[in-house]
């Protein structure tokens, strides 16, 4: 039996066994967790079942950042001597200075096990060829996905250091069937393909595995990618500091399954920090169970999710997140008294095929946020059509989000393009 097909009782037993091993490891010689629990005046000896996990304090990104600053260059969340670690990756730095994260060979093997489960859930076949069009820099990106597929014996194409057109040719000439990238870059490759006359819809690609951004869980963005590529999109979720822990399945599109034999998930109210009732939105909290060299315990991810309460159609008993990652608890802004999440605005903009790229700038004027939206229309649009597009986008935003946006058009290629995570929001 594979871990992802386990029943609830088996999942709980695996979680408890792994949690005990984790506690034994970190309480022996991990300075971060020893200090944290001593300051909170708690001990892991008080955790006698999974139901007791709530007795331990939460861990936040701010704590980890502060720890890295106090103990450069890797922080103090290291269970073993430095010589025991074999790999270093770092966060993308989207929300601040990148954090460096180390893995032992055993921790990296655990990540490979996670990816083996992910690939089985999306139906990867032995004859699939995978293309990874990303930079292969220190950002963990798709490094684990690349090596995970290699270990399964699949042919893997490294697309680092290449132009977008060269990557499209790499896909075409090697008959790649699966492409792994961010939602932003999937759209960028589709844009270049259209400009260069590359027929993506009739290519060998049957699946796009996306991660790093919420776009895969936004129906309009998802539809746009699938239409451009003529392929099925699979959304994936993970973080540099927690690992790769959730994936969409073949038979349950639009939702994410958590790899629960590899982690313990909680969903809490971000304000009260109390568990939410299943079916209600909350913040995802993760304890990863196999990354003993640098684990996180009760880690507040900042991601907004809803637990699916109805039986899933493909028989997995793993926790399913309805609609995937809905956004982040910390990216909400208030515009004219209305709460706005970036994913809500992207959901609208991606409905318009005429919009190639966009950028949002938010400024504070007299204590209030003012939003300016730059839209880059398709270069085939005439001025009258661009004017009509701007007016139509403005009407839809007003109808659905209840505020009047300042919208301007920009010239072709005026806005930046991204290989990894896009940075379309600027708050001044």
C-alpha cells in the first residue's frame, strides 16, 4: 500500500509514530526548538496523543526570519552538526530577505518520498518526459520535483539559462509531456508561443504542474493556461521551509490533497487561533514530520484554506482543501472600505483574454489606500478596443469588488515578465 492511499486510522498512527521521532530528535540538540519550548515553559513530554499537539506554541515566519538574522547564515533550527547537511536552498524572498534552508541526505530523501506520492497522485507514467523551465538557482523552486522525477526513472529536461523560445523548442524537440513551472511562467510561455507561431495546443504536453503562486487555484487563470496549452493543469503546494506537501489529483480537480502521512495539518482562525469548524475558512498550520534536520512544528503558513467536508470522488482519505490555497492572510488590503485579496482581482483580470500582463500599485493618500492598475493589452488591439477593454474591466471590478479602480493601459512589453513568482503588487 502506498502512503497516499492510507485509511484515516493508518494516517493517524503514522502521524503519531513520526511525531514521537521528531520530538526525540529536536529535543536532543536543536537549539531553536529547545529555546522556544523553554521560553514557553512547555515540554514535549506533555504531548501524549495527537489531540495534545495544541499545547505547543505556534511558530511563525517572523520567528524564523529573526532567528536567521540572529544566527547567520542558516539560523539555529539545525538538529545536527553542520557537517551532516548536504543541500542548501533558500526562499524566494518575495516578502523580504531570503532565508537559507539546509537539508540532510535523510531529509532530502523524505522530500523525494513526498514527490513520489505527488507524481503518483497526478498519474505520472514511466514514459512521461518532464521539462523544468526554471533558473535552477538557489531558490528551491522545482529542484525537488526535478530530482524526484529522476529517481522515478523519468526523462527530465533541465531548462535553466535558456530563453523562453529556446525552452519551447526544448519541449517540442524532446516531446515533453509534463511541464513544471509557475502559473505566471506557463502564461508567459504561451504568450511567446503565440508570438513565434508555436502550436502549443497540438504539442506533446498533456499536463502542466504549477506551484509557487495561487494562480493554479484561480478558475479563470487555470482555464486560461489549460486553453493555451491544450493540457490538464495540476496545482501543487509547498514552501521552502516546510517541503512539498499538497497536490491536486486526477479525479478531484480544483482541490488539493495534503500528504497527511508526512505532516499534521490544522486549520485555525487567524485572529483567535482556535480551530475552525470544518467547511469554514481558516489559516493552514503545518507540522512536517520527515524533515528532522530542520523541521517546523505548528507553523503558521499564512495560507487561507477550507477543508472539504463532502466525500472526495477518487477515494483518497487525505484531507482535501476546497479550492486549493485561497490566498494569504497577510496580503489583504482595504480599498474604500472593501477588503481586497490579490487573488480576487486576478480572478477577474484573467477572464479577459485581451490582457497580456498587469501590475498593481497601492499608495496611501490621507490615510486611505488608492489602487492604480496598469494593463498591458494584446498588441493587436486598436485604441478604441483598448479604451473599451479598460471600461469593461472597471465595470466588472465595481460590480464584484465594490470599488472604482484607476486603470491605465501601457505599451506592449512595458511590464516585466517572470520565470518564477511574479511580483505584480507594489505597495508604497
